[in-house]
């Protein structure tokens, strides 16, 4: 048995087969089962290690050769496989309430497999090509399924494609220039050029300020749930790919300028997203700005002087972020299915008809704002303390960014509960919608009260890196 074939090849094949199924509910259940099975295999049979079952000894080989290139998934990737396919099962199961299983689950499985291949390919230079293929596969995921639903040109989708495509040549050129100076800089001018190209490439890939204007636009055009799934996965893999670059090159890893650059870009991205979110009047755009702010928070975590602490904070952000965005986008997807619009004027007073979806919108928003008792609070509080120990102005601006998301949560609550016509309480949500949102909200509170529950799942992440995790 071969790890790349199991965790990359098999999902690609099943993704194509799912489109042949006549009912979307079948796709939901089969894709969820597939993702859970792959996550369980990563837990019980890590690639590159032998496990004895009775008299049998099973081993999953870590490498596979494809067109002269190696795809490698070893024991250090176990935690990533477990987390990514576990998150995928959560998002795929959510299509029971949000709908769109053929796009989210069918195409989503292929996107995850291609993104996993971007981290597995050797030489790492080819990672950018796999990411670009994943972006192209994701276009039908974001585009409305019928021409009647496409009101005018989809500017956000076009900007998404252009932005992600622009990232590829910069990363490829930087990788080409750096391939000869892995151990240390032989030519200072060449290293500086490669560093600049690398920063520009990842600025496009991670959609940092000011290269993130396409995200709010796309939030008005695409399905909120599909967009939330895709951006969560792209953000997770983009951050890990950036860490792989930092880990690979000693001169980059030991650079004194890198933390300063990451800190500046992170705080500007975080603050601009938080402040602009406070002035939005569209539920989809609010969620989009919250995701942009999360990218800034992640960069701030990477910039901490204590790298082990920074990595732990970064990795512990992944799980509450995925849960909160899943609940949030599922909830606004339900509201959009009723009103056809997510502007405040269209969703006013919907709490009387959609109480569970309203709770999902508000509490998921508060989670990403770092509210006490919710999932993101312990890790954001730890990050805030380290930023305050490093620089009080930095901690102040981080607080301003969180305040903007707090204000938006209460504005959303005010709009959703304001009903001048005094409509009677009559929940129109289906039982799958109520149950899924309820389970998601319960998970957000449980992780907030008992953050140590995530430790067994995430403690192995530093093993992915040869130097950063030590």
C-alpha cells in the first residue's frame, strides 16, 4: 500500500465517481464516510511506519514516483492528514443542511487531494503547479450552477483566479533562484531577489492586505458555504507551504527581518479587515472580512520570537477557525436560500423564522472575535499576551481588530432580531439544519471550555518541519 495513492490518488478517483451518483444526499454520506476513513487510516496507520494487527504486519510506503518526481507523505504528515480529512468530513456532512453536495463534496475532495499533493511533491518547486490546478478545479465550485443565477459578470471569481494565478510565477521563480542556495546564501543579490519574489507570491496566495479585495466581492457572488470551505482549505495549505519554505532555507529561517515583515503584514491585514467588517451591511462580506482577519492573526503567530510557541498557536487556530466558519457559512447559506440576498435589509427579523441559523451567525462571529467561553478565546488570548509582552502598541491594534468583529456580531444580532411587523415565532428550519448547527455550536463551547481536548489532535504538527519545530 502506498501513502500518496491512498491519500491523494484515491480521493481524486472518488471525486470523479461522485458526480455519477444521481442524488446529492448519497454524495454527502459517501464523501463524509470517505473523509472519515482516510482520517482514521492516518491515525491508525501513519505513512512510513509498520503496524502489527494480530499476526499481520501492515506498512504504508511513504513515497510514490510520478513522471520522474516523488510524492512523499511520511509519519511527520500524520497530523496534517488527520486534521485535513477530519475537517473535510465536517464540511461534507454540513451539506445536509447547506446543500450543494455535488460541488462542495465532489469537487472539494479533488481540491483537497491536489493541495495535499502540493505539500507531498519533491522537488518542492512543483508545489505551485498543484496549487494552480486546485484553483482551476475550484472554479466550478464557486460559480453558480445555472446561468440564470449569474447576475452579470462575476468580478470576484475573476479576481480570485487572477490573484491565485499571479502567485504561481513568483513562487516558481523564487524556488528556482533558491534551489542552488539551500544551505546558505552564496550570492546576496540573488537571495534578496528570491526573497522579494517569495514575499510577493505568498502575498497573492494568502490574500493579505491590499491583495484581498476579491474575497468580499466573491462572498456576494458565490455560495457562502462553498466559499467558506474553499478558503479554509486554501488558507491552511498556503500557511503550511509558507512554513515549509521558511524551514527549508537556513538563511530565511534565521533572518532578523522576516519576523518584522510578517508582523507588519499580519497586523495591517488583521486591523483593516476588523475595522472594515464593522461597517459592512452584508452577512457574506462580514464573514469574508473575518476570514481575512484570521490570515493576519496567523501571520502574527508565525512572527513571534519564540517559534515553538508561535507554531503551537498557529496550529491550535486551525480547528476553531474551521468549526466557526463552517457554522457561520452554513447558517448564512440557510438564510440566503430563503431571501436570495444577505444584505441587512433582506434578513431583518429572520430570527423568528430561523432561530438556529441566527444563533449560528452570531456565535460563530463571536468565536472568531475571541469571545470568552468560545473556541478561539484560549489561543487568541495566548497570542494577545505574547504580543503585549513584545509590544504594547501591537497588542492595542490587535485588540482594535477584535473589537471590529465584536461590533459586527452585535450589529448582525440587532438586525436579525429587529422585526417591526411582529411576526409570530414559527421556525422554518429543517431538523438536519437544527441538529447540525446545534452540534457545531456545542463544539465551539466545548473547545472554549476545554481547549486541552484539541491537544492530542494537534500536538504532532511540529514534526512536519525539520528545524522550525525544534
